[in-house]
């Protein structure tokens, strides 16, 4: 059983919203949402159409339309990977037919939960985090130039925020023939009270993890997580975000039979 809330916001400076959100089988293109499910399974994802391209929103929508079919029990990591590759093939086919030359590309980050299974997946720099007790940890790993520099020990995590190439990604859907997304099996690693946050870089580029952690901690027991989503988006705008903003918060509740 899960409580959830989310928000998709075009932001202050953008004229086009390239972000899309999936929760269960529902795709949200703009605005706010919240709810609860008694199911033991759930799929959720954020897609951020790559900035500077004409139709990133179409890539995001196409991808989430494919992923929405996996709001069911018994999904495997291989099926998640194949769904992302299928999205990639469809997007690249659109590019070929319409001669858009990489005009459709998108990042993705999300989770799938089913009973004791818990998968985290991503391609690009949209992210998945988990808040547990007083700890706030990033579960996904960016596909980006600055992440590579961190891995090689050339810059620190703190330097990543201000690096002049912090928005350069090296993997996304629609760019290459094969995506090869990262899918992490974290089965048996989700407990009652855990809050999962999935978001686009419009938020994480401008809001420090410590500030997000503080806001989630203050609202972790709210019946409706929507106010926390609003506050995190407002913080990003206050800090100067010039991008679209998307966020999902999901809290694991007791199973209906407990």
C-alpha cells in the first residue's frame, strides 16, 4: 500500500513543459496530484525531455506510455530494461520518419515495487532518492559528465553543483540505438514509512540534498504529501531554477491486511 503525491510545473523561465510523470497507469503532463493505492505493486517514473530540443515532451510521453503497461504484479528487471529499449526504438523511428535528427530525447528515472521486489532504474540525470528515518540517500546514479568526473576522482560531489558542464548528460532515451539503462535490484530494501522521491534536474540542480531532506522530514507523516512537493518546487524556484520542475513522493504504508 502506498500514499503518493506529485507536481509537474513548467517553471518560471521555460515556454514549454518537457517534463512528464507516471504514477501507476496514469500520466500527468501538468499540475498536481495525490492519492493512495491498496495494491502491493506500483510503478512510478519521471521523464524530462532533453532541453534545447524541439519535441522533448513527445519523447517523454512516448516513454511513459510504454512504462504505464507495467503497473501490474510480477514485473522483472529484464522487462523494465526491455520497456525502456522499446521506448527508444519507437522514438528513434519517429525521428527517422519525421527527419527530426535527435529532436526527441528524454531522461527517465523511476521505481517498480511488487511485494518484496524493489527496482530502481534510470537513464540520464533525473533521480531517485529514499528518505528513511533521518537518512536521505540517492539510489540512482546519474549518466552525466560530472558524475564521470566524480567517479574518476577529478571533482568532488560539492563541486558538481557549480561545474560549468553540470547539465551535460551522456545517456538518454532517443540518442543511441541501444540505451542500456541502469536497473538496480534493491529487493527487500523498502520498509514501512520509507519515502521515495523521484524528480527531474530542475529540482536537484538548485536545491541541496540537505534542504530536501529537511522538508521531507517535516512532512513525512502528513496524510497528503502534496504540500511537501509544493514546498520543494518553491524552494527550487526561489533558488533560481530555470527549468521545468517535476517531483513524485511515495510513502510505503502498512499493507491493507496488516
